[in-house]
């Protein structure tokens, strides 16, 4: 799995932005902007302004690299208007990074048990009739 990680500073108050609805809105905006990503995550932290760390998850390195180029070349106004539909104002950004991470998906099911052994050999009885 290839991950594009980038940081944005968002104008606003952490109490207003750090809600399930706002976080889902940010995540959905990123997935709509980067449709080849199979997942996105966003986390917020307050340090003067509100910092957003976003991760986009891709199946291939070329798709992740293309997204990183797009992020790195997109201006703040476009991020605010297009990515977040003017719901959030991006005031600063840092260069994205691309990394490869292992996938921690569900474990495979346990192997099937071996088949049961055949029943023990039992001689068959024969009925012989004499005329």
C-alpha cells in the first residue's frame, strides 16, 4: 500500500473543526478530489492554527506519486474551494510525502481441518444358498 501524507493548516477553532461531522466532511472532500485513493484519514491538532494531517491510501506507487504532485502544485484557494467546498479555509500547507506501508487488513481465515479418516475395514457378510 502506498500512502501520501500531507499537512494543512486550517483557519478556525479546534472545537468547531474536531467533530465527527467536520472530520467526515474533510475526508469525503479528499476522496472526491482523489478518487483513485481507496481510503483517506484525517486528524487534527491545535498549535496556534488548526493543523490537519491527511493520508491518502493507494494500491500503486504511480497513483500515489500523481496525487502527491497534484497536492504539491495546488494553491491554497483551490484547496479551500474545490477540496473542501468552501467549508474550510486552508491557510498553509507542507509538501506531501509518499511512503510504502504494510496493509494491516483482516487476518485470513484459519486453514480447514484435515478430512476425516475412512471408517475401519469391516468384512462384508455373504449369504450363500444351496439348492
